[in-house]
C-alpha cells in the first residue's frame, strides 16, 4: 500500500524580502508545518514579473478554438501561475499595501491569470483552499482595499478559509513588535493547514467578519448602483437588500447569488461564452470597419519619451 502524499501550502510573497509581510507569511507557514503540512515560498520580487499588455492574445486564441497562451514569453509569471493555480496545494498570499490596495507585483501576476485559467477550467471548481495576509503601514483608513484586491484573485479558484489585515507596520521588522499580529498569522496558518487536510465540502470560512461582511469573500465594502436599498459586493457581485431596524441597518443577502457568485463556475462559464462569441462576432463583422476607422488615431499625437 503506497504512502499518502503529504499536503502542502505555497506562500506567495509579493512584498520585500524578509519584510513585514514575509515575516507574517513565514510565521503562518511555520504554524502550518506544526500540523504536518509542508510549505514552499515564492518571492515575487526575486523573479521576473511583467504586467499584462492587454493584447488579448489569450482570449483571441480561445475564441478561435486554439490553446490560450500568454504572449509574454520572457518572464516567470506563467511558472508562478502554474504553481499557485494548478498545483495541488493550499495557498497563502501576502501582499503589502503601498496606496490603499495590493501592490504592483501582486497585480501584475493577478492580471496575467487568464491564460492559465482558460487552459485549466477545472480550477474554477474551487477544490483547494487559501488564505490572505494584507499588510499596511498606516492607519486603517489607508488599507481598505487590501483584502478586497486579493479576493478578486483568490475567489476565482479557491475556497477562502481565513484572511487578516494589519496596520501600523511600515518600518522594516515592525511587525515583530506586534504580538497580536504574529499570533493572528499563526492562527491563519493553522486554519489553512487544517482546511488542506479535510474534504473540501467540509471547509468553512473561519476568519474575522462583521454583520456587514459579504457571505462569500467576507469583505465589508459595498457597491450601491442606484437604488439605496440595493447593495452588491464589488468582488463577488452578491446582491443584498438593506433594511432599517431602529438605529441599525441590516442586509439580507440573496441566497442564489451566494450559491452562484461572480467567480462561480456557472458565472465564469457564462462570461467565457460571452468573450468567445464577442471575438467571433468581431472577426466576422467588425474587424475591417475598425481597421479603417482606427487609422485616424494611430497616426495622431506627439508621443514623447524621456
């Protein structure tokens, strides 16, 4: 009888080498290893990470029934994405917040995920788990979009187990003086480790939340599209209805939306069908018209460089 494969968690570190975020990530992974889980760390800042060009080569290929491959061939992002999206492992993402939301290293990786997702649609079934560590240097009012930023990435492919937001840890090593954050990171690491070892249908979110939290990504930022009684989670597009109870507002979330949020397999499938049909229609009907109309704009402008 063969040995059972040991479970693993990959930590994606998008901040400074041995910075506050990486310290918290390592504390989480150390705690996970105490429960018998292996760990690996990917340091984005030590690798070649280029941003998406918006060329749509991957979606055009998908629309034509070809293999969707990223047009950028000379960096490490495809390898990173294969590791954190396709490999059988848990995932903890650490991101620093330089200005309200996740930093450019993380977003460059995040925005390049489509070719990998197109080639491996099975990952949208969310059979693996993840956690988020968001690190801010200032007051809470300067860190509102950290967890939201990473959830836009995480919710595509994983079941979220736990997430934490830190503040006031700007200086190198400052988090080592914040005992509550170090303990919180340990708890996050152990929560993800426990989830890695249980059947996915039994995994539940065990992190912090409030009465205002979205029931899917557990963030507490709402979009109000027009009618004040209607609110939506900008990440999951789960709809809720506000009601007043004395001095308190409460939100009732739509149960069908909870089952089929924006990043569910059903919702993503509909969106991919839309993309495919849009590209087919463009190449069949609009391409020649656009080529003629765009000449006015490609020839215009005084382009300056340093």
